[in-house]
């Protein structure tokens, strides 16, 4: 049964330890409460069957005609591997390597864009929002920007 508003894709964040919960808490601090975003923690005492059941339950709760994008912390880790077992559903996509900019962008994506394309947009947005601070500052200095 779906508890979120119709017309919005669902986003499920699965990560090691409390990371998923903390990222969703931070997202909600910045962008407000989101009924279409859920978090699941995978701890070091892993019961794969229970974890898989929790993921399936969360997907069922989030699923709309716009699908569900699962975001995981690390490709090849337990959260990602459990999510991969759900990929047979054509209305699910997985993006590994989640970061906060990616999550903020996710809740503003155009739902009319196909699911796979939205997942690709999230990947690119996440990659494009990783910076080495000294590079940014040096670029500003070299272009004459003062930051004021």
C-alpha cells in the first residue's frame, strides 16, 4: 500500500549504519519533510532476508506510476547488493554513491522524465557537486572574482 502522495516518484536511501537516516534528516532540515523519501539502515549484524524484506516493504510503500529510485552509499556493499536484487522490477532504478546534493536534487526532478533518465541526472548532479575547495578558490582568484 502506498502512503505517499500520488504523482511523485519514491526515493529509498539504503546505507551502512545510520548514514541513510542522517542524510534524510539533513534533507528534511533543508527542504522540509518529504513523504516520498524513506531511509533504511543496514547494520554490521546483517540478516540478509530481513533486510531484503524491509527493502521490499519500503519499495511497496513508495511505489507510484513514476517508480522508485533507490540510492545507496557504496556500489558493491551490502545495501547496494540487496537493492540490486530488486532491479528486475522495471519501475525501479538504483544509483550508488549517494550524496546530499544528489538527494536535494532528487526531490525537485521532473516526474515526466523517464525513470532511467532521472537516475542518470542524479548521478551526474552528484558527481558535479563534488569539489576540491582550493581548486574553486584558485579559479575565483585567477578570474578576478572577490566572492563579495
